[in-house]
C-alpha cells in the first residue's frame, strides 16, 4: 500500500467521484494499485499518460452491475508506487499487467485501452490471447508511430523528449499533466474538480517520474530499447482479427489523430469505427454517455458464450 504522505494527497477527498476499494499487488517490493469490483465477465481497463485508473471511473460505474470491472495504475502512476530508480519501459509495464492477469486468473476478458494503454494492454493480451475475447480501442496505438507522424509530434511531446529541457518542463513545471488537462478535454463535460483529481497523483517533481519516462519511452528510432517490444506487438496484431473489436475515437485529439486512426483501419478494415467529432484525446471525459452507449451496444452484439 502507498501512504497518503507518499502520494501527496488523500484519495478519500474524491471518493464521490472514485467510489472504488483500492487493492494492491506486490511487485518486487513495489505496490501496483488496481480496483476490482462487480461480478461477471471481466472488463480490464488500461490507462495511458498522464492519466490513471480514475480516467475509467465512469465506465466502471456504468458496468459494475453486469460485469467485473478492473482498472490498473501502472508503476509510477495513480495510486501505485513511484520509484525513482525503476526502469519505466514498455516491457516492464506489460510484464506487470501480465502478473495481475495471472494473479486474478482472468478469463473471457474485454480489454479497454487508451493512449499508452494500447501498447501495454494489447502487448499483454498477445501473450495470453486465449484469456481475451473483446477489445475496445480508445485513441491509442499498438504499432510503430506512423511514418506520416514521425517528426510531427505535438510541441508538448516533442519538447518533453529534449534532454534536460523535457525533465524541467514535465517534472519541475508539471507541463505535461497540466497541459493535457486543458488540451485533452474539450467539451466542458469534465469539471474542474475532476481535472484536479485526474492530476492529483502528479503533484510533485518526484511523483511526476512516470509522466516524464513515458514520453522518453516513445520508440521512434530502431535503436530505442522499447522499439523491439513495440514491433513485436505490431507483428502480432493480425492474431486479433479473430476477436471482437470496436474503435471509439475522439476526432479532435491533438496527438492521436487521423494518422493513428488510419493505422487501425489499415490493420482491421472490417471492424466498426465510431468517430466522435466533438471529442478530444480524453474521449470518455468529453463524451461519456456516447462512449458508454457504444461500449454497451458492442458487448451486447458480441456476447461471450
């Protein structure tokens, strides 16, 4: 368990928004946080950067009466431990998620992924594919950065990858999490208090370690240590064609834009794609009712027998 002194805030302040019981898995002395509520076939939700399991609260609340809903916090994120000397790589995040899948003995999983959660979640799924039945894709990726996008990263991400400057901007000034709260939620559905809660775990230089490391871990160059892992995931994507899949996409995403959406359509030309014109990167926050409705329809149309 991670104390509120270590977290720098008290999650109890937001229990009306995040009414879940915290659970922890030990990983070599580190606390890996998740919630696990309800009964039935599991819906496993995997977040990206700079969010945490709080991002999935509305989906979890909507489905916990009919399904078992599980959302994780990657090491360095949310209510999990934030070690300063940890190797924050794609491979390690995948491995941690694998451990939870095995620990909880999850079967018939519906995987919901967003942002970095795509590579992490699908990376884990490809290693335990018999345990997974359905996939919901939300403004994410699980393949190499599209060639049309390389060199065209948004300024905030590009600057974050610059040595020294990136560390100052992201860790000292909280530029990434604060900027994301403004640029990723566009419709006004997300209240100021919800934005504050989403940013709460990233409240100090120390606690922003993962937000910085995630930006550094984007494997554009072949020499990058996570490039091989991401390439293996990309090469495994055809194995998902036998599974039920749906894409829900916020069209005003400043980062995961049409370059990324086109790649999903290229890999899976037959799957349904629901584009939400007014939504940005935080598609659930911008259009929570539409997303819940589309996920519910997808689950009903693709029952697990």
